[in-house]
C-alpha cells in the first residue's frame, strides 16, 4: 500500500483524478507509513478524523467530474507554527502545548480550497529557533537517511516526513526546500519568530511539486500588509525552462569553508549546469562575512519582541504556585520556553537595551542593507547565485546542542537569502548534500525551472 505515496504529488493527484486510486486508500497508506516510521518523531499532532472527512468531500467532487486543482486529493502536512482551525498548534514548545487556533492560516485555507488533505502537524525546532530539529519540546526529529544524524531545521519534521515517504509535504534529507520571495505568500496565521524574515514555503520531492504548491499559496492577502500582487508561478514555464545561456555566480564565501565531500557534491551539480549550457563563474562577495552576525542580531531582537506576549496571562502556559504576579511571569516563561529560545530572547533583549541599540541593532540593519545591495548588484550580472546549503554533512544528534555557536556559523550560506528577502531553493546533489540556488526578487519561476533542470 505504501508504494502509492512514493509517487510525486502531481503523479499521485493524477491517479486520484483518473480513479486509479481513492483518497481514502492514500490516507490509509499515509497513516500506515507514519506508524512504521514513528521513531523518526516527525509529527506532533495527527488529525485522522479531520483528514478522512475532508478526503471524503474531495473524493465526491472529483467523482462528480469537478476539477479542483492539480494537487486535489494529495495528503499534506503543515509545520506546527502554521494555524489549522481546530487542530492543536504548539510551535514545538511547552508554552503552547494546549493551544488550538480558532481559524486557519491564509496559506492553509488556500491549500484546502485546492483540495489538499491535511493529515497532521509536523514537529519543528521550538518557535523555529534552530537549524537541526533538536530544540523541540516534543523531542528531536531523526534523519530517515541516517537515524544517528539530524534532519536539519527548523522544518525538521517536514524534511524527514517527505524523505521517509510518509507524505507529500532540506538539505540533509535529500528533498527540495523552496523559500519564495518575501511577500509573495501571506504570513497571516504563521506564528511570528522574526517578522522581517519569516516566510512560508514548500518541502517536496521535486521542483515540479514545489511549483504546484507555490502556485496555490502565493498572492496578496488583506490580512498581511507585506504581501504583494504577483502572478503565480506557472508550471508550464517551469517545465520548459532551459539553463542554456544562463550565468550562475558562485561566491567564494559560499564554498571555500565547506568540507571536501560537500564541495565535491556541489561542484558536480555545477558541472551538470554547465553541461546544460549554463556558464559558471566564481567571484567574491565580501559583505557576506557580515551575514551571520547581522541575521542573528536582527532575528533575536525581533524574536524577543514577538515572544513577549507569552507571559502566562494573555497567551501561553501559566505556571502554578507562584507567590505574586512578577514571579508568575518569570516562572511561566522559564518553564514554557526551552533553552535555545530563552537564549535568543535574552540576546534580543540585550541588543535592544539602552546603550546597545545603536551599537548592535542599528549596525546590523546597516549591514543588512549592505548585503542586500551587494546581492542586488550581483544579480545584474548573474541569473542565479549558487553555493552549498551547509558546510558539512548532517551533524550527529546532540553535537549542535553542545556548541550552538557552531550551528549559527553553519547558517552562513542560507541567511543571506533571508536578509535580502530573496527566493531560494535547496536542490539535492547527494544523500546528505545540497546545492543552494538563489535568484533575484520575484524570479521564483526561473529559480524553480533551474532546480528542475538540475535534477532531470
């Protein structure tokens, strides 16, 4: 039965549309697979009853000859910091262990309108603060390729679930991770970590599935003032895209400090791009050295503000047996947040405090502008910017928790896209290695097309 969910999302949807398989059979296979892979700890919450009910509705519409979308009937899982009406949402934290949102996120509403079936909420780094999938209150997620290693983060459950073949939704798991241009997908219903960086994207088995998902969830939303009017990505454009004549720039800073195995895998992917007619050029982008400190200063500052609302009174878990209000606040936050979240809140409070705001936060904002301008200039010459996603293969479980600074530094290749609001995609180029491609703002279609070319 599990073989039916090994297909790509688009192929699976076509089989459902043609009557070759039924949605109920697909859901049976999903939950059977989840049970067999329970040790991976991909899920925080399963919603079987809701999934079968929605599946029955969609099946009736398909049987009646109604065309809903290219992905109608496909099972999908949602990261647990995105609201699904009447389904528990924890953000991987004890602070929200019993929270049930009354409405769904805008992106979730679009997915369900398109006929996708939500089967559960995925485990994740607590409040998306982490790069390994180990900071969740509900336990670490295991890498299905090697259970002694991390799956990556913060969307750890998503990467592991897709790689394990449990559902149709990361660099360490051999799957595609697509981050659209900032502002193309509504953040309405997404629990905020760092508001100027947060973005909803897709994890899937190939670029075509990512394209289909992106087309569904993108677009302006009156509930999110940062969204913009865009033309949804077109599958026909992505499927016919050619790398011939395109120029790919590779910053030395994105590859020089990689392990030899990662460098070799990335170079092989770039050689394939050259065989498809692209030109690869190496160049230096010095402002990238500011990316990690700028990102973590800004992200921690915004996180400390966004998470201030979780005080045990208005929002979040309330600690018991406190003598007074102040002690209750302190105890609630100390018990509700994990170590990594507390660390980032304290860092954020520090850089925003009197005497340090100009020295750190404003300086980080200036560095962000320098990086954004440097990348903008680079895209005047290059169609894409490429490099590794992470400097080494997936760390062993527990390694990153002992040395968080090493994890922060390891984010050097991926945070520039967040700082500049660029679209980026992780393209598997080995079992635990991945090529990162970035494109200019709103060139999402080109980026997805290039990713598809590299994996044909």
